[in-house]
């Protein structure tokens, strides 16, 4: 399986471009990760491990970084399994880029990768106390399918499990840019 390493041309919305995440992005991505998720941030080792599976013809991961003015504005990652299921591993936008449509662009990129991986469904977990992210996922056709109690540690916050039947094309509303 292989996924696209696409980018968005200069002049993209908000001056933000998307490109494949590389090893040299780990440090600035970690800085943003700790800023956004201070209690349950991923470690450098977790990102290294994910990126190790994101290259070559047998790749099972797809990671994207969003850049604005040479700085990381967001990032997202997807894992694909041989059974045709993909899982959104992470998706995040810097506070100054929230509400600009960046979340929609990152999610669209992940769903495009799920298509390249020939996945028929996409799963994700989202904090139950994050209604903004839940609304984004619902606009893209995700529906709640379960709850994972105490999933986010150490805060012991539950995760809402959401699922989307994946037929190829990302489903979203034209007004997403103004709403996310």
C-alpha cells in the first residue's frame, strides 16, 4: 500500500501549505503537540515509529504537516490496516490557525490517503470534551459508534469512537472553511 505525498501549492488558503511530514519536522511538531496536548502529548519516539511506516511501497502510514511562514501550523496522521480499515492517529491545528479551515484540509488529506490505501472505513477517537472536533468529523460523515472510558491519560478523559464508511471522495460541506 502506498499513499500520496501531496502538497498544496503556494497561495493556498491562509498561506498554509500541506506536505508530507519528514523526520526533521518531528521537533517542531512535538513543540506544537506539547502546546496543544500538555497532559497526553505524543513522544518523539511515537512520531519516529509512525514515520518509519510512512515510506516505500509497503507504507501503512500517512503523515502530513501544514506550514505557514516556515512554521508548523498543524499536522495529521493516518494508519491503514490490511483489512481495509484506516485510523486517524492524530490531527491538530495551532490555535492561531483554528477556525480557518485547516482542520478540514488536514482531514481531507487523510481521507485522500485512505482512498490511496484502498480503505473502506475510517475510524477515529475524539475527546468527549471536544465538541468542535466532533462537529468537524460529523460534517465529513463520521458517526459515533462507541465510547472508550478513560482513553486519554493522565486526565482520564473518555474518547468518543467515530466511524465513516469510506467510498473514496471526502464528504464535507462547502462552508467548512468558514466553520472550522
